[in-house]
C-alpha cells in the first residue's frame, strides 16, 4: 500500500490537549478531504474513539471560540447560569484539541490555522467521490436535480469550483499532509489507521470498541451526519440518514458512472490517480 508522509517535528503546544482558553487560538489539527471521501466517518472516529471534537469549518470554530472566551470571562467576574455552565463545560471539551474539518484547498484555509498545524488528509478513489457527490447533491443539497448533470459538473469543476476539483484538491493536500489516510483502508482496517493517527497527534488511548460502523452512523449512533435534526419526525430523520449515508462502499462507480464519463475522468485525472496509488481497474497498488 502506498502511504504519503509529510512534515516531521511534533509541536505538542500546538496540537496537544489545551488546558484553557489562553492556549487556544488558531486550529492546530486539520482534517482535510475532498467532499464525500469519508470525512464524516473520520470525524466520528475522532469523537467516538478519542473523544476529540472537530469543528465543521473555520467560521464556526471562531464563533465557538468567541463564545468560550465570553463564558470564561463571565464566570470569573460573576456567577453564570446553569445553562451557561453546561455550555462552558461542553466548549471546554470541544476545544480540548483545536481541530477543524475542511474541504477547501490549502491556500484558502492554511493562513487561518496555526503555522504548525498537523494535517491529516483523507483520500478516496475519485470516481467514488464524484459519484457520491452527484447523488448527495441530487438527494440533499438540491433535491430533484439531475444526477448525470451533477456528475459531469463535478468532474469538470469549472473555474476552480467544487473545491478546486478532485485532482487539484488531492494533489495540493497530499504534497503537504503529515499523514494521508485512504478511505478504503480506513473502512477495511480502522484499528490500523487509528493507531497511525494516535501516533501523529499524541491522542488519548483509543477506545477501539467504540469504532463507528456504517450501520451505526446511519441509524444515528454517532454525532456527525446522522444526528437528530430539529423539526424532523423519526421517519423523516431515518429517510435523511439513508440519503446521507448512501452506501459507504468502494467501487460503486463501476455501476453508477457511465463508461464515457469514466473515460473522461481518467483522461482528466488518471495521472493523479496513478500517482497516489489507484489503478484504472479500481484497486489500490499493494
């Protein structure tokens, strides 16, 4: 299996566990990926197995940080409400490790993070990622849109849309990432990948019995992706989860990506696929 390692030199003060708001500034852990590459699974592993929360993007991270600071100051000068105390405790846990998730290309997010931030990049066969993206847009983002049109648009990614396009996103992140995780490996052997992440980030001892599965996430057993949404009945929530966690398998592109689109994909991104270890037939090089 091909793994791509990046920078060295662990900075514990940046990525290690925080002890208070005075130690928190910019994110020190970046969980990056092209959309629909398994980032929700990765985030649920971090939370369920390590107890490490990851913020959805830099804007909500900064919003949460401001609220955390405000509540801490309020507690120092006067008694806060029980609700405020609960929120402060939640934020204390969420900022214990300063982690964010992103789909942006590096130039759009790195200036907003710690210069010593550790980067984990999750990569998936681009054909599966684009197929999943097209379904996700049709089923959730813009219900009723045409699947094939969505697929072709995601493939061409005109004018740098779609987070730079699959190939640019993958190339730029894999060149600088401290650790690259393959989605296919994470699904097949999560324990092995969890240990690699623990070593890189000096994370707490993993609770391997809490590794989420596709079915457990689909049934709402993890925080990200399948959590209960306001104003949805149980039936509506279940239907949403079925759409959000559509298959969780590799190789679906062989059925869902028309041959002509497959050819266009390989012409556009074949060099990137080979560079990071994917074969045209769909397997990873061993």
